[in-house]
C-alpha cells in the first residue's frame, strides 16, 4: 500500500501578554465594536520585548513532539514570515534548541499559507521515503513588523506558534494527510507586503524609507480573492480526495477574518458551525494560524478522532492552498 504522512502530534503556544480591543482603542482610532464586527477578533497575544519567533517555535515544537511521544525527527520545516534574522533561516536554531542537532532544517516563506506549504513539504518527504518523522512548525511574531499607527493591520494580527509531527503510515489510517493543493499568483505581491529590508531596497540606490519597514495589507482588495481562492482550492482537494462537501466534518481555515471563514464555508455549502474558530482569542497569526486552531480544536473537543477535516488558507504572495486529513486520536502536547 502507498506510504502516507500521518499526523501523530500537535502542540501550540501563544505569548502570555494579551492585548484586548479596548487596549488598542486607547491608542488608535478604532473600537472594540468595529474590530469584533468586522473581523471577529476580541483579543490577540503579543510577545514581550526580547522574545522572538524562534522562542515560540521551540515551545510549539517541543509540545508537538511530546504529543507524538517522540524526541526525534528526520526533518524540521518552519513556516514563518517573521524569521529571527533575514539570514540565516530560523529553523536550524529552533531544531538545535529542541535537541535536533544535525537534522535538516529550513524555513518556508508563504505568509499566511505557510503552514500548508510546509505541510506539503513534510508529507512529501515522508511519502518519498526520505523521512520517517517530520516536525512542521508555523510560528510568527507579526507584532515586530506591524506599524503601530496603522489601525487596519494592528487590530488584526497577533503572535503565536503551532506545530505538528508527521510520521510514516498508511493513507487509510486516522491522521493521514490525504491531499494537499497549493497555488500562487505573484501579480498580487503588492497587496500584502513588507517593501523594505530585501534586495529590492538595498540595490535601489536610494535611502530606505522608514515606512517600508512595516507590513502593509490592502485588506479590501484581498478579501474577495481570499474567499474565491480558498473555496476553489478546497473544491480541488476535496475532489482529489474523493470527498463530497457533505463528508467534511470540520473546516480549519486560516484565521484571517471570521467573515472570510464563513464566506468560504457558504461558497462550499458547508454549514458555518463546522468551522473551527479561534480568531476571537488569538487574532490572525499568519503561518501559525492553522496549527494553533488544530491544537485548540483538539484540546476543546471540536476535533474528534475520525473527523474528516478540510484545511484551507490564503496569504501574501499571493499564495493559497487546501488540504484534507482525518483527525487522529491525539492528545495536545
Ligand atoms: N478600526 C476602525 N476602522 C477601521 C479599522 C479599524 N481597526 N481598520 C480599517 N478601518 C476603516 C478603514 O479605514 C475604512 O475607512 P474609510 O471607509 O473611511 O476609508 C473602513 O474602516 C472600511 O475599511 P475596509 O478595509 O473596507 O474594511 P473591511 O470591512 O474590508 O475590513 C479587513 C478590513 C482588513 C478586516 C478586511 O478587509 C479583511 O479581513 N481583509 C482580508 C484580509 C486577508 O484575508 N488577508 C490575507 C491573509 S492574512
């Protein structure tokens, strides 16, 4: 029988400091009411000075390994938009801090779709026989790239990390990753971007602009494309899996905006109450969002063993994707 990647462990973490909508409204021209009704967000977690993406990734990775009951993997893939440094990648340092010295480790950059991209890399490594176990982490500290004066992004993003351990198994086992479908369209690069800090700025021959250091998102332009691409990608992956929309027990979509998640469910014809939502508590944590929602859903019983789960995301690039898996009998680490 074909070899498949099977989800064997899940763990997540958020930094202790909570920033409520009311706290934001004390320094920005916004309100709890606007943020709740337009996005579904009530609060987000934010790192304290000195903490980094790597710190959150280590914690989430350790929890996922504990959940899987293992201390070893053959590959570490870290999805992040907010690496600790532009160079080197954050994954090798995370792997070493977890005790995985010598294991190949690298970062994947696909913004809010990053976890699905990393999941595909990990699942493919197992399917090809290059790895028996893979640690896939999504970790972000968007608070380090947000413009504190920009209410349209400061209200939305939060910090956090989530991780899963994949192991070699069979496609009909609970936890098996059934299919992953990914896509991108670089003509949308300017809609979700940090302009500064890269080769474009450094070779441009003009002094860097301070505002280019910050993350920018043309939210309205992105909204409908995000819904369309997530719905299309979901249909493709469901078809490849041989599932009807009525077969889907749970949708774990990237937590960009509760209105986006409900619109995707509606376009697919899946009841909105099948969507696992945790954006109210953590905001949009970009590449960390899906594994954080998986950990939350597993911890509070919204994900139960045997559930047929649809994952989907859209992010900067533009990038998007969807995946199908069955939920395993797993304790959150
Ligand atoms: N508080 C109060 N008003 C705000 C605000 C805030 N935090 N953020 C934006 N506004 C204002 C805007 O300035 C605008 O004012 P104007 O009409 O005077 O110009 C008004 O609210 C409407 O803005 P708009 O962007 O149309 O709001 P929206 O309903 O589209 O919601 C987002 C904004 C960002 C929440 C929404 O567009 C969104 O979620 N977009 C998709 C994000 C996404 O999927 N990203 C990809 C993955 S991360």
